[in-house]
């Protein structure tokens, strides 16, 4: 499943959302494992070249990857890590919300979606993630603020500011979207 046209039933939607969540958890798990591997390399308990993968560009070892990062400035290396986390966050939550939204529109259940307690928060966060990671409110958005989800509040004083959230909050939000799809959608 990859396109909205392939999501024709509630079961297709739930399956797709479960798969998206698993992919996000996989990415988080892979990042944590990579950090542990890097620590073991620094401690000398494993060899930096023992982790190898095949990419379209050819074989890449962790050692080669680190050498490429070492050629970056400290700022560029930190920005690379930051952008990788942003990409995971952006793609995961954005697709989870947009797929559910598209399905609700196509199945005439949009009113049910928009009545969810988390809907405005998710909509505004997804718009933020989709653009600049800044809370850039349109006049309509400002009429919906403040919105709170899981003790995180977005309000009009944050307009124009960079927004970041703990991955736990984003996973919980995706879980709420999945629960909505499983238990509240009619078809």
C-alpha cells in the first residue's frame, strides 16, 4: 500500500497506519542501535568497519559513513543528524494524518474526523511540519488556538516560532489517529 487510491476500505486504512507506525518505530530503533554501535566503536569493543550495508551507490561501512561525517564541519554533522530526525518526524506524522484525512473525505466521514479532540492540534502540527517547522498560522488557524494535546499547548504567541516535540507525543498522536480509524470510523 502506498497511494491513497489503494486505501479503499477501513481495513486498508488501518493496515496502512499500522505499517506507518511500525516504520517510524523501526527508524527510531535503527537510530538508537546505530548510536549504541558508535559508542561500542569509541570504547573499542567492536570494529567501526564491521557494520556494512549495500546502497544504490555501492557498499558503505559504518567506518566510511563516519569518515564522510568527519569531513563535515561540526555544525554540518549536527545539522545532518537534526535533518534525519526531522525527516522521520515529518514523513511519519504527516502521512498518518493526511491518509486518514483523505480516507475520511472519500468515505464521507470528515465530520467524524474533525470532531476528534486531537484534530485541530494534529492539523496545525502537520501544517507546521509540512512547511518550515515553524508555527505559521493562517487567520483560520488563529481562531482555533490555543490547542492542547498531551500537555503540549500551541497558542498564538508561538506564531512564527520553531516548533519541536518529543517523539513520544508524536507517536501518541499517531496512536490516537490509528485508534480513531480502528474503532470510530463506520466503514
